[in-house]
C-alpha cells in the first residue's frame, strides 16, 4: 500500500513539474544580431465543462380548492375521529341542521359547548367540522361520510380560513363548491354562509375572499351572515377571538349565535317546548 501511494504521489509531482517546465520561457543561444526570445507557451489544456446551472426547486402549487382531497387524512387518520364520532351520534335519527367547516366549527363542541347545547342541540344539529380543514377537505368528507342519508333543513357553512396559500378568488371558488355540493346533496336546503372571521394570520386575504362570498347570497336559498362588523378590533385582536387571534373564545361563539339566531328562527323555527309529563 505504501509503495502504491509513493508511486501515485511521485506521478502527481512529476506531472505537476512537467507542466511547470512547459510554462517556462526558453532562451535560444546567441546568434548574430539581437537575441530573440521565443515563448513556447503551454500545451493545449483539456477544455473544462462550464458549471451546471443551479437547479431551481419551485414550490408545489397549492392544492385546488374545488377538488376533493384526502391526502391530509391519509397522513393522519386520527383527524377523522371527531367527524366519525359526531356522525355516529346520528345513527338511527335525523339531523335538522348541519354545520360544515374547520376547527372554528369543531370548536362549537369545545369552547362553544354551552352555547351549542342551549341553541343548536335542541335542533338536532350535527357538527361536521374538523381542525385544519380547507375547502377541498370538506368536499372529500362530504363525499365519503354517510351523511347523505340525513335530511337537514339548514346548513351553516364557514370554511376557507385555512386556504392561506390560495388567492381570494380560489378560496371563493372552493366555498362555492361546498355550497353547490350541499345543495346537490340536500335538495331544497337553506344555507347560512358565514363570513370568514378576521384573524392575524392572513386577514387581508380573508377579507378579500369575504367580498366575493357576499355575492353568493340570493336570500332565497343562500343567506350571508357577516360577522366582521360585530367582531370589532380590540387592541391587536378582535372582539370574540382568543389569544391566538384566530379561533373564537366562548364569547365569540355567543356572538356568532346571537347574530345568527334571528335568521335561523325564520329558516328553522325553534322546537316547541313540551310540558314535562305529570307525575
């Protein structure tokens, strides 16, 4: 091994020395007349390839907002547990209302539980929200959960705040797709389309989307509930939002219910209270 390294080193040194010698300037012996210096130059060098252009890794385009997408659920099936549990509660009974959305909708059964029990549980309402959902994920769940057998009279739709990598028109297209699927699944249903709430994460984008969502209301089948005017700025936050500047706190769910109840009572009259049975 040492001999091979010696020979290799010697060869490299000799090659380097020879190349240096080629670069020397040779002086010819004196002749009559002035001395002439001739430069022999360097031997032809092997052409060196130009460095390869850097590969640009462009970010993947955002997922289409109008095409059902299952990827997030394949990566984390536990995300579906809440919807599975909620839908299972309606085995053997029907739903008069359905709430479609993301974590803000799911939060009715968390921070908004008391408001839910007082106002929507008596109306046989199904909470069909999942944390982190975008419009395309709601579309997939609508296609793949056994909710087609239900006959809700009113749907409450609030979705789009997680589509932060899309443009405002793309978000609106996704919301429109949810509305269309809801109407196809439940002919004659009345839809309360709730504005995307203000938030610190992407407020300008969501407010731009809301401007488009407003145009979807015809006040016959789709009704727009604008919560933005009542969720007024408070310091660096908004009225009704929690410390994360995104999700409603308990007061936010009460604010939502208070704003929606007059319209809801027109679309779905409250159940008639029955007197307790005589003992």
